[in-house]
């Protein structure tokens, strides 16, 4: 067995095996893990046909060529539905129309398989079949690209929504899924590379197989570990100081802050400082709204309007200021930079460094060195 064969077998096996394992171990029949497992299974089964073709199995069992296990119009939809479920956005009813292309794909290949089993298989070398196959793969290519872009755009929405509600972005941005989508998009370039440089066909085959195999494992592991991002619940009633909506003729709707909202903002900053709420590593907008006795939509408006930033940046600015004090305090000289970050309320070194530089224009070490030498 050649190296390429081993890569193919590993990719197919892990897609099917991981898909089955996730399906059997999904908590409370969760839709999230159901979509993920079916996605992995459909990818594994679709890849199986390509491997059988490479191994010349179709020369002996021609009918296998038409087996209805091509799911090019199914697994992109499943990946999108998984993304939507795991994001925690308000649930939209899943319409069966999303699966119409996949159902039609299954019917077409089932009909072709029926003809093949009856000894009336289409001539694979005919011009008519070449046109059918070309149009099929072109449509599948466009369909998969469209859905991957749709998933990436959805992830961008999730990140923005998360920054409006959480002070920590750990497993909230779905960055692992975005990376996976970009790598999958990259594999679509290989057929074009083969057309431009035919001599690179073997090299691109290895690269594509390795990426697909790695991405299946990557998506399975991270997908199973990923919890719902936007699990937001706050039943605090709207306060009387809910911002008023002013509508000018011929203009867009504007939200006008009340004078009492500025008072609430001042109370908010005082509460953040006096109770050091920013030191709660997983502080959420919902929790802070409860502390203030406000609805989270109202609190979000107040922060956005008077602080000029989202909740994530608002809280982390308090943390950065605390870290600045700790870095210069001799009592905390024994702590590492990471220790200072945790003490200030951060739970990620990357977020700490990024937030610190955004606020101060320096890294934590540069800040400490510059103040000590002053």
C-alpha cells in the first residue's frame, strides 16, 4: 500500500469513526452534535468513492461508481447548521428546503445505480455523461464554496455578538472553525493548480489528502469540545430609563439617551471599581445587568453610547488599568506577567497582551521597563 493510499484510508476512517462516536455520545440527543456527526459521516462516505476509483475497484464492480453516497450537496448544509446551533443565536426553524439539493442529488445517483444494476449503466466515456459529470461537479463546487463563505460570515457575526456580551473570548469566537473553513477553501484550488501545472498533480494530491485528513480530525475534536457560545438569558425587566426611540420624518430611527442614563453609566463605573467586578474572569453582560438591576439591552446601550466601546473592550480596559498598577507594585513583583494578567481578571495571555497594547500602545514588559527606567 502506497503512502497516498494510507492517507486516504486514514481520512475516510476517521471521518466515519469519529462521526459515529460523536453521534452515539451526543448529550441529550443534541442537534449541535447530531449535525457535526452527520457532517463527518457524509464527508467520509463521499471520500470513499474517490478512493475506490483510485484503486480501480470500479473496473470490476462498475455499479459501485453510481452508489448514492456522494453528499456534496449535504455536508456543506450540515456544517452551516452545526455553526448556527453552536453559536446560540436565536433558533430559526430548520426548513427542509435546505436539504432539497441533497435530496435531488441522492435521487439522481439512486436512479443511475438502478440502471447500472439492471445492466443499463450509462457509458462513462460518452460525451453526454462527460457533460453531466462536468455540470454536476461544477454545481457542487459552487454550492460548497457558497456555504463555506456563509459559515465564515456567520462566525463573524458570532464574534461581534460575543464581544457585546462577554468579557472573555475563550471558545467564544469559533476561530478554530474559521481556520478550518479557510483550509477547506484552499483545497478547492488544487484542481486548478493541476490544470495549470499538470506536473504537480501528484504533489497537490498529497497536499489535498493531508489537509482533508487533518481538517476532519481538527473539526471533530474542536467541534465536540465547543460549547454553545451565546447562551444568554436575562429576565430583568426593562427599567423606566429605557432609552427612548426618536423617529424624524425621512430619517432613520435614532435612540436618544436620557439624562438618567448618564447617571447609570457613572454608577456602573463606580460599581466596577468598588466591587472589582472586572476581576471575574467570565463576567458577562447579563451578570453585570443583574448587578445594576437593568435589562442587558439597556446596559449594552449605555456602555456603547457613553464608553464608546463594546462590553468586551469596556471590561478589559478596567483590567488593563489594574494590570498597570500591579506591574508597578512591589508587592506583586514575584508574579510573572501571566500571573499579573490572571490577577487582573484576564484568563488568556493572548487577550491580555492584545488588550494591553491596544490601551497603552505597549506590551506589558515594555510598559514595566519604561516606568522603571523613568
